[in-house]
């Protein structure tokens, strides 16, 4: 779906995300010339390599960048029925990309404070 789909109901969370490095994570891939490297793309976009995830169309694609669904899981069912919570475990999702190799200064509590919403 992409973060813009979440915005109408979750304005405060969207604003926190929009001011975070997650919201511009694809730019890092462009800067480093790695937009086609699946090892990098998987952590800098939403839903790659899932069939419904980022499709490789570049920065203008709604799923470019680390968006809401990267942490909270696919949001389609939640959007259709807000009482149904998204399936993701946001805390566990962090550790899939913030590994010692790629994020050596990662401190779960400090990083969580930076994206709290």
C-alpha cells in the first residue's frame, strides 16, 4: 500500500516517519549506486522481495523507502477493517535490517526513541 495510504488515519505517526531517515532510505541506495543490489534493496524499501512489495521501479514507487509496512506488516486488511491490527512485530522487524554488519551502532532503545509514534 505504501505510507501515504496510512496517513489519513495515522497523521501523527506519518509525520514522525516522514521526518525520519527511514522515509529517505532509498536515496542512500541511489547515492551509492546500489538500487539494483537485492542485498541492499531488501532493507531500504518496503516488502522486497514479496510479490506485493517493492517492484523495482525506483524512488517514485510508493514502496520505495522503509515505510509503515516494513515494520508493521502488510496493511491491506487493516485498511479495509481498522479493527484488524496489522500482522507485523515492529520490534522484531528492526533486527532484520539493523544487524551488526550493516548497523554497528544500533541501539534498539535509542533508535526506537527516534521513530516513536
